[in-house]
C-alpha cells in the first residue's frame, strides 16, 4: 500500500531527519515504485549529505547520479536503468 508506506517513511524521516538510510529508502521508493525520479533527487542528496560511512557514501553518490540521470531522460527505460544501478543488497526487480 503506497500511501501507507509513504506515511511511515515520512514519519520516520520527521523523527530521524539525519538518517541517511531513511532518505535512501525514500529516494528508491520515489524513483522505482512511484516512477518519479524528480521527487527522489532531494532524498538522494540528503542521503549523501548525512551518510558518515565512506563506502556507503560512494553508493549514495551513485544513487544520486542515477536518479538525476533518470530525471533527465524520458520515462521509457527508467525502471531498467534503476535496476542496473541499484545499490547491491537491494531488491533490483520491480514487484
């Protein structure tokens, strides 16, 4: 249920505004589930800003570049691009 997921995610970010993990989830949610990479960009930027682990920060920077590229290209192929560039360990197939 997308509205409920967004509500939980919004509540989580409101209570933990510096959680890069929650911002990463929001970026992925908007880019993949909502097919709205433009709305994903601010969350990806915050994930990069708040990430304090060097290796994870590189992954967040790759996520940011990917959603920026997705937002700049036509909608066709956006899901395929995200599947290729999704950080490892995350589900890479739309459900």
